[in-house]
């Protein structure tokens, strides 16, 4: 059994919140550069150069890439041979978020109650997904989510008879409904299968898969490519001002489901698709 003091989690989470908001991951940077070369519309090309300029300024001046620094979302994969000591793990994560968003001058966007709507003042609480895995390590992925794109996400409880075509149509329709509101070019995370909540969680985690890395399941990989082509044929384009590149990637995760259902979740992310992973 390996002991980990939760103070180490707080320290790691604090730094992750800052780093993820100041600089995009290498896969996203590469995808944006590739998209800039492929975009054909003049206005689209201009939007891409502005996005690049924004990324350089954020990195050099150590300021957030976007004013919406998101609600902090984490995926914790915890080895079953780990024993946390020194306090409560969830409290330690929230303390890291509190410190990161305060010390990094990141916008505090969280209200403590969805209807009373008083800002908590420190961007807590975070949304944390825990998974128990073999071993004695801890893998932490931080993916803060802006709500321009989160608000355009959807869950569909399709019928099994809707099949693959029904799934593809649901994804494309979600992107059409999102239009410019999701700050394109987007990354589209999709969860197919499971239950109502499982498919939504899979769609969220799919956004953290490096752009350019496809599903290992052949028919799912084909769907990712086909749906991306259909989305880019809509002409929504960068910033919704028209063009060839509306999405950078469609990442699909799948899971077993019930004989009577075909749940599909579409979690849309903007061009600021922030994700960072650290090991403890
Ligand atoms: S959706 Fe993304 S790019 Fe748009 S405001 Fe929110 S975080 Fe920023």
C-alpha cells in the first residue's frame, strides 16, 4: 500500500489549474495550425491567425487564453493500492482549485446554488470523476469547461432501431444547433451506450483524448472520420463566420448498454479545449 498525502494533490491541482488555462496542450496547438493551413475562406484564415496570436500572448504574458476559465472538471484514476492520508481527498482537490484560480488570476465562474446563484468566489466546487484502477499510481486529468459550448451539449435517448445513422444524425444536428454559440472550431466529444449519466460522462472524457488520436475500434474510427467530414461540410466555419473548418475532431467513446436503449451524449467544446494530465 502506497501512502500519498493529500497536500500533494492540492499542490498538483493548483498548478494544473494555472497551466491548463495559460497554454493549450500540444495536440490542440498542432490541430489549430493544421486547420489554419486547410481553411480556405479569407475570413476563416483571419480568425485562425487571431487565435494563434491570442495563444502566443497568453503564453508569453502568463494570462488565460479565454476570459471564461471554466468550471474545473477532473478525472482521477486512482490505483487501488493507494491510501490517501492527511485529510479528505475531495476537500484537497477543491483547495487546489481555490488556490489555482486565486493565485493564477483566473475568473471565478461558479455559483454555489443553481437557482440562488451566489458566486462562491473561488471557483469551487470542482466536478470530480473518480475511477479505481489497478496499481499504486494516481493519474489526474484537469479539463476546465467553458459554458458557451457546454450549454450547446445534448443527450439523446435513441431507440436501438435508430442505429448508426441515427447516432450520426444526432451528432451533426447538435453541431448545427450550436452554430457560432459554441465558439468554433469545436472539438466534439461523444459517448454512445451505457445509461443516461454514463454516456454524458463518456462524452466529457472523450474531449480529453488527444486531437488526432482515433478510437481503437474500427467502426467507431470510421464514424469519427465520417461525422467530422459532415460537420465540416456545414460551412459554419471558424467563429461561425463561414468556412471549411467547423470542428477539429470528433472523439467517440462507447460502452455496453441495455437491450432496449441507445443513449448518445454530445459534449461540445470550443477551440479552447483545455486538458492536461499529471501523474502522482
Ligand atoms: S466557449 Fe470557450 S472560447 Fe467561448 S467563451 Fe467559453 S471558454 Fe471561451
